[in-house]
C-alpha cells in the first residue's frame, strides 16, 4: 500500500467499522478454536498492529508475533506494545518449522507482488501439526474498484479458489464462507456505477473517516452479517473467510528450516527477501 494508507490505517483501525468487525471475527474464531489454551500466534502482514492488539485482548498471556515488510507499518505496530514485531516477508518467514499454533493471513494474499502459493506453504511450514490457519481475502473480480487500485489488489478470490489453494498445500478446511453480504449491494453500486463516473487522479481506499452515526450503522450491519454468516452460507459477499488446519506432515519442506534458534528474530535482524 501507499504510505498514506498506512497512516490512515493507524489512525482509524481501532474505530473504523470494517476493522472493528474483522478484528472481532478473527479474535472470536481464535477464542472458539483455541479455548483453554495459550496459543503461539503469528500474524503475517500485521500492518499497523490492530490485529495483534485484538488477539492480545483475548489471549493476554500468549506469544504473539507480527511480521510485515513495510517499515512504516512496523513502526506503528511496535508503538502499541502488543507482542513482538519483525520485518520479514510472507515468502520467507524467519522461523523454524512448527514454531506456531496459529497463523493469520488477514487481507494479505491478494496483494500485488505476493505469491499466494508460496505464502500459504510458508504458513504451513511454521505451523505445528494440527495448527490453525485463518485467512481473509476480498471476493469477486467484478467488485474491483478504486479501493483495489489504492491498496494494490492483484486478485479478488472466489471461495473455491481459496479452498483449493489451502487443500493443495496440506490444509484441511473447516470453515469457508462469504461474508459482508448485506453491504454488497452498496459496495457494488459504488464501485461499478458511481466510481466510474468520478474517477480520481490518485486512487483512495475505502478506509476513510466517516460521520460517527454512519460508522456505527455500518459496524452494526456488518456485525449482524457476521452472526448470519455463522448460520447461513451466503452465495456471495465482498470477502472470503476461511478456517483450516495443518494436516499432512509430508508436505513440509525440510530444507526450509531457518537458523534462528529462538524461532524468531528482532525487527532489525530480518531482511526483506520479497515484496509482500
């Protein structure tokens, strides 16, 4: 993303309707799947740290690690003081095999320059046997718009694509669904009808400050959507959410083990090996 998008994310992610709900969805999923445990959690593409902070509220005694390739994102994240943050690529995670119980890939796999097969394989490698993977990605190419230009979206997925991607890398998919369905008509109208009429010289993402009443309304609608998605399998939505478990040990590449004896490296020791 552009630098100004990280600045906006850091400023709004604790209150913005989208971030509030995706954080709650992830943290509740971890709470349900890891109840009674203190999981070692790796947030790949941690951004400005809101995801780690949300998980820390649920698991205050767990080892929480976030990695990102963007220094500006890591500076914001480190200021929060939640967990450990390191500069590293999703293509080459600086951790030994089986170092974590949970890996999250939230709004990451779709970014330009990122190879989703490689990122998912790396997530598989650093998870312990039976470890949990949580993924969220944008859905449907026909919803592509100005937001995707601003955040450099390479691809918007169908849920079948995510299911095949994870199954092909040794994961057993437990939950795979579309969500943010209630707001899809609004998103579709804005991106396919309204936006083309007023193109911008510099694309801007959908993450922006809103009137308090509108932000609360959208947050409430998305919260209802999440509750419905747990019971109803919507055929469409603006995002794909997936929960999967590491299954086949024989798919782990034994040559990929890293040389960090503690299983992690501090931010200044981790070199960027690819663009996320």
